[in-house]
C-alpha cells in the first residue's frame, strides 16, 4: 500500500460497528439503484449536456502507483474502445497494465449482452475469479459493460458472486476513479448503474491498443429498438458528438501518425439527427476526407438511414474506403417487419443497387440472424436468395437468442433448435462459398496493404489489411510495419490472401 492509499484508508476506514452500519446504510441509499429496462426504454427530448472539464479527483491521481490492472473485453468495437478509455483512466491513476489476470490488483470484465452465449462466457469467467479473490482478498474485481445494465444480471451477481467488488454500467465509466476508491475502502459491493444515459464526456483519457488503427466514437446509443436487440437498453438513447470534436480527434490521430480510423456508432447513419443543426454522416465524412489520414472506415450502418448524400460523398473515394458493412438481418420482408427493422427486402435491394451504381467496386458485408421466432423455411430461403443477389463477401451470422426485456423474448417460438442449427450451417456454407469466389478474384491483382505486424501464425510472415478489409499475408522486411505497400496477390483462401511485395 502506498502513502496515499494509507492516508485514504485512514480517512474512510470504519472503526466501530455503528460506523460500519452507517457506511453500509449510506452506500445502500446513495449508490444502489438497480438498473431498470423499462426506464431504459423511455426516451426524453432533453438535450444531452457535453462536458469538457473531466478530471481525475486529486486524491486518486497516484492511488495506483506500483499497482497493476487487467481488463478482459467481450463484445463489439464499442466495448473495445470503452476498454481503451478505462485503461486511460487507470493509467492516469498510476496503474500499469499486466497481461496475466492473476498478477493484477484491479481486474475488470467489460461484458457484452448481445446473445446468451456472450453472457455465459462472463459467468464462466466469474467462476475462475473466485479462487483468485480468495487467494488475494485485496484484489478489486469489477464488472462493467452491457451486462451490468441488465437488472437480472446485477441481481444474479449480487446473490451468487458476492466476491465481486463493483458493478458499474456503460453510462458510468467516467466515475471509475471514485467507484474504485469506494470499492477499496468499503466492505459492501459497490453498484452504480444508471438506467438513463449520461451526458457526453469529451476529454476522457484513452490508452489506445494500437499505433496504426484507432477507433473514434461519433455517437452513442441506439433508438431503433429492433425487437430482438438489447443494445438500446444497455447503451441508451442516440446522442451525437459535435462534428468539431470528432474532427479534432481525427486530426490529432493523424498528427500522432495513425494510418486508419474507424468511426463508431451502433447506427452511424443516424449521426447528427439529434444535433440542433442540419448535419449528417455524409457531411461529417465530407469534412474528414480532407484530413491527411490514409484510411477512414465507419461502422455500423443501418439501411434505413443510408441517404443519397452519404452515397455521393463515399463515391468521392480517396481515404473513404469502398467497404460498407450493412446489416440486413433477414431476406424476408415479413420477418423484417416483426423485427421492426423499418426496411423491407426491396428497400434493401434498391439501396444496394444505388450504392453499386455510384461505387462499382464496393465490397458489401452484413449481419444475419436465423431462427427468429417462427421463421419458416420459405422465409429462410429468402435470406439465402438475398445473400446471393447482393453478393456479400462476408457475413456475421447468428442464431436468434432471446434477450430478457426485449419484445421478441416474450413471443412463443415453435421452430426446433436443430432446424435453426441446420439453417445456420446452410447459410454459412453459402457465405463461405461467396467469400472464396471474392478472394479468388484478387489473384494477380495488386492491392494496397497496411502492414500491421507479424502474422499471428508465423512470425516470419507479415500481415495487414487491404482497403476492403481483406487479410493479406506476405514475406517482407519488418521495416515495412506501419507502411501501406503494394502487394501482388498470388493465392487465396476463404478468409485470407497471400502475396508478394511489388518493388519496381
Ligand atoms: N447496431 C448494429 C449491430 C448491433 S449487434 C446493427 O444494427 O446492425 C450486432 C449483431 O448482432 C446484429 O446486427 C445482429 O445480427 C446480432 N444480434 C443482435 N441481437 C441479437 C439476438 N438477440 N440474437 C442473435 N443475434 C443478435
Ligand atoms: Fe440493435 Fe437494431 Fe439498434 Fe442495431 S439498430 S443496435 S440491431 S436495435
Ligand atoms: Fe455487446 Fe453491448 Fe456491443 S451488448 S455487441 S458490447 S453494444
């Protein structure tokens, strides 16, 4: 324990039984209000406040000196990026990162609630954490991320995993320093989860994982409420960062030598809708493309809000890449209607046509759910035919997983599990076939590859990505790491390409 920690403990250490009870009572009154999915559903018109004055409380600035942290991240890029923010906060408090969970003084699980198996992984990990806590009672264990926003999960952790020191939600990340302080000096579990979204906090520190590729949030939350999806409940209402704040962050990344940024939001096409002036994703990209950073991506798009202006801006090319991830979820208009996707099969195909007309080389990828409640064989066949019609080169495919609190979870579902599994297999083999055809087309072509480092499988091979996000392996000098170089493709597998550096 360092001097500051001792001092803090002096200040807050309970001395008498009464004092302990009072602290407990205070804690119950102030920090524990269970998350509430019904409240999380309400959308208020109230403007979101943007704060530029975040600071780590003074008494926490050296609390982590000589201490370590470990964060395990589950889920999407948004969670990965939240982890970078929490890592930034912890390092400003003096903590250093370790690669082994067992060696850490603070362990955080940044969780995902999108499907049941995502949650099961976290509960499995909690089983492993119990002996770690037993061996070292001073270690602080925290659960955060989307699962913390679910009331059922919070109750289960409180009852079955009482060794957890703190649970905090996706809207409470900026409170990590004070939550950590409470957890250190309090006997009871610290729980702070707001059902209502918080404001936008602009100047949180970030410890980015990479030096070449960076994530930039452009908006938070989702207002679409697709009937199967938990995200609008766990991430709150749509709220956009101001364009100038996004532009400044990208400029800063460019100054730091980053080669690629990915703009993040659950539904990036809704960017700007909540701003008090007329401005959308197309306008933002039109400004960002003028920054001298080689590659700009964005994810995830929603077909409903993909407007013509955006297509026109994307068609200008340059650092705006011609890869669009455009989740369709199903090829059946009936299923799309009960999913509340707000687009039909025809709407989607018309949009794809428009995009291809202006961006002839575009690569389209997607997300698909099979086995939505009572999906028929014919409806599933419509999904297969849509996959063929669009020519997706990749798709993330999932079996529908009921999420407590969402409308679809209450619906009776007659489709047997083995039928759903068969559908998933058929879909995957079609997608894989299309992926291989797309990869084969690259043989003989020269593509620009951002070399990221050694291949995971072979340290003598370098690996990187093309503009259209294809993994390329090649043998070349390690001095090329961080560069964008021309590579001639010599052969192709389903998920990766192999090639040679073009030197002349
Ligand atoms: N905001 C993005 C993606 C959100 S989650 C979008 O709207 O496209 C990523 C993917 O998980 C979704 O596109 C969907 O295909 C899948 N997904 C979401 N909820 C699911 C559920 N309950 N069961 C199975 N898959 C789900
Ligand atoms: Fe979920 Fe639909 Fe929002 Fe995507 S658009 S996050 S699938 S509710
Ligand atoms: Fe999972 Fe939350 Fe992302 S539920 S997919 S981590 S927004």
